C-alpha cells in the first residue's frame, strides 16, 4: 500500500471518529429482575458530575418487551445532589403511538425507547448525583420492562 493511500485512510478514520464523538458523560442501563418491576423497587444511578459550568440534557431510557400491556410508563424520578437536597418529579414515557405501534428501536421482541427528561440542566455542585427511578403504574408488579437507563450528555 502506498504511503499516500495510508495517509488518506488514516485521515478518513480520524475524521469519522471525530464526527462520532459523543457528548455523553454518563450512559448506563440496569436490568429489571426477571422483567417484573415491583412498585417498591427503585433503580438507582450514581452520576458523577465534574463540570458545573456546562448545561446538560437528561434522558430516561427504557427497554420493553413487545408483550408489555401498556402504551406508556409513568415514573417517579428523584434527583439528589451532593449534600442531600433532592427533588422528585412524575414523568410519563410514551412507548407506543395511539395505533399501538412501538416507538422504540429494536428488532424482535425488545424495543428501546430513549426520551429526553430535562433539557439544559445546570448542576450547581460537583460530586455524585443520585437518580432514582420508580415505576408509577397502578400495578404492584409491572411485567414487560426489561431494563431502564439514564443518559446525561453535554448540551451541544
């Protein structure tokens, strides 16, 4: 392979990698035990925050089985900052359109839905923020949710 071709190939790879650079600072899923989410079970994420100057977008991600009985998922979301101050919110994730078509991506029996929870969030303190998710549906045991996740990314 000629030197010129190697330089072009290397430059192309570097350009592709730069274009794919993620602004994500945290992205994690946690499995729901046997796909049954008890109403008393909390899914807890510890999100390390070091940048208190940059605003962030917060996403909540859900993987549901196609036999999930509902078109939505109500969540209780609690965010606790370092020092213990916490705020709790109720959030609805729409998982299917009115015709019943799943909005998430994926093949086979599992769909992944990523929804923005909050835009332009400012973290006033550096340290570990705790994000707790609890299902807020009327069922004590909610079947068909396989994993839940949280993603935090810098605003572009």
